[in-house]
C-alpha cells in the first residue's frame, strides 16, 4: 500500500477521516464555532472554506457538490442562504482558528474554529487611501502657495480631509 502524501491520518482510515471532517463541517455550519483539537481544526479549514465558496456560487451543481459532503439538507440550506450571504463581500478567509489551553484529559492541543462574521472593511480602507493620495497630490500645490504667503496653510486641510474620509466612507455604506 502506498504511504499517504498528506501525512498521518486523523483516524484509522481515509473513509473515517472524511466522515469525521464532514461531521465537523456540519457542526461548524450549524453552530458557527466548534472546539476541537488543533490538527483536526487545521484539516477542517480548507474543506469548510471550499464548501462556503460553493455556497457563494449558489447554483444547483454547487448545491449538489456540497450535499456530497454535508448530508443534512437543513444545514445546506442555512449554508446557501445565510452563511453565503454573510460571506458575499469576503474574498476568502471565511474561518478563524484560535488556539486555547490544552484539553484536560490528555493534554492534546485544543483550538476553536469559527466562522468569521465581521463585515469586511476593505472599501473604507481603499477610499481612505485614495483620499490621502489625493491630498498628497494637492499638497505640493498648496505648499508652494503657502511659501508665497508664509503661512502654514498646507497642514490643516490635509488633516481635515484625512479625518473626513473615513466618516464619508461609513456614510456611503
């Protein structure tokens, strides 16, 4: 028998490992977070993120591919309607693994794997960067005018514009 390329299995056979990961993915989508051992959480993450990517597509073929892994139709429905809707703006990184204290019985390294539900603030960061770029482009013009008048006018508008940019980004959302 050829040796597995991914390293040692979590359980006794590949079939048992697939079933364990499917059950953990089902529990993750039902509850939003689960506590497990660190190696299991690291093996679950790619599977869960792939299933969420299928759910974001939302077509029938994707639903059937998810149903191969998750056998519970109500969990698949929640995945396609609620979780995929929450993750629509996110481009990957749907799960988070947090290490916790070792398990009490056997001191195995434990972890919490959870769905990331915080909204993506990428648009606000991009708008802020564009605003500061615009201010930086306008600053040399104002600086030459300020040298002619000998007054520090260039500093105040740059700070006000940078402070107003995040507020405008929040209003736009």
